[in-house]
């Protein structure tokens, strides 16, 4: 059981967005994808979801090419939260969330649908005011939480198979406490057996929540494995242009204290894959 990108390449306008990328998402884990702006993170998620097709390579869902699944089948196998959340019709937040169950394979009796919807709104801490407000009148953070609630209702009954949850920068418009709430929910989904992929920019959130991380840079998979092993000071300096100090975190694990941008001469430091704290790609 896995969702797999196998030797994927994709180009647009003569420029490679991804090149030779192989990466798998497994049920029961939270995989966090990191990388500088323009690294190809959102493109990778769109390939995992089936929104776009690669020029080279193949995407497999539980051993079957993703292209072989119809939209109805995909609706019960994976759910997606994209960066874009604008809706051009006057739907309420409640209506948007219920769209997560619009597939005929996800239809349940109305009382059960109501119960599932109620639970999703409570999980993302949206009340009656937000729930029955016109979606486009909500704040950016409220829109993100509405979209997360839509993902949650899609991932409920019927639970016929393992499912995959794909989140593209879900905390971009959220307050710090809401980001942690959302990531705790993502972690819970993984513990319940889902394979959860989440794109983030915050390295410390990855250290705290990820079971595994994948780091992209310039369309290539730079590193993959345990966050504690990869996110060392030298690696962050080289690939995120940020000076840090790694210290123990009070609740376990580590924390990267940001010290400021890399000094100009640091931009030209030679990168050694065997440098202290840097882990080469690790695949299951």
C-alpha cells in the first residue's frame, strides 16, 4: 500500500519543474515536504493527486497507475487541500464542506452526513457564524480551515480502504495556534492509518510533527529521511540560506534557532553530501 512517484520528470516552457524524482507516501505516516520557493513542491503534490500528468515516469496508487482510476474512485482514495481557495459562486462555508462528499461513492443518509459535517467544523474550530457565512466573505485563515473541514468529511465513511491526504501549505493564512491545531489533526489522521503529505516552509514544524521529510531544490529530490538527521545547521545553511543553532526542544527532539540569513561568502560554500548532519536520500 503506497502512493508512489517513480522517476518523475515534468517541464513547462523549456524549464524542468521536477527532474528524476522518486518518492513514496505510506499509510500511517506524516510526510512533510520542504524546499525553497520554486523548488517544485506544489507541482509534486499535483502529480500525487492526479491533477497533472508527468512527462516521464509514473504515478502509482497501491500498485496501479493513478491514470487508471476514475474521479469517483479517487474521491474515496485521496483528498486534497490546494493553495488556491477562491470560489466564484456565493456558496456558504457549509456548502463548500459538504462538497467533499459529493461523489456518489461517498453518499450516506442525511443524518449521518450532518453528523460528519458537524464533526469536521468542530475539528477546525469554526462556529455557526463562519459555517453559514458566504465563503468568499471569510478571512484567509477561515477559508483554509473550511477547506480542511472539506478534506476531513471526504476522509470519513465509508472507510473501505487506506486513504491519502494531501495538504499544500495548509497553514499559509493561519495564526500560529491554528497551524499547530491543523498539524495535530494531520498527525492524528496518520495515526489512524492515512498517509498524509503536507507541504510546509517552517523547518521547526517539520522537526516537531514529521515522521519523515523530503527536501526539494530546483526540481530535484535533495534529501529524504528522518527530520532530525537531515535538518542540521550545515544543511540548512547550504540549502535554505539561513544560519541556525540547533538546540534541544523542551518537549523532546530539537529546535532550530534562526540567527539570520547566510553571509554572502556562505552562498558559495561547496556542498558535501557527507557533511556533518546531512543524510543522503533514504528510500523504503
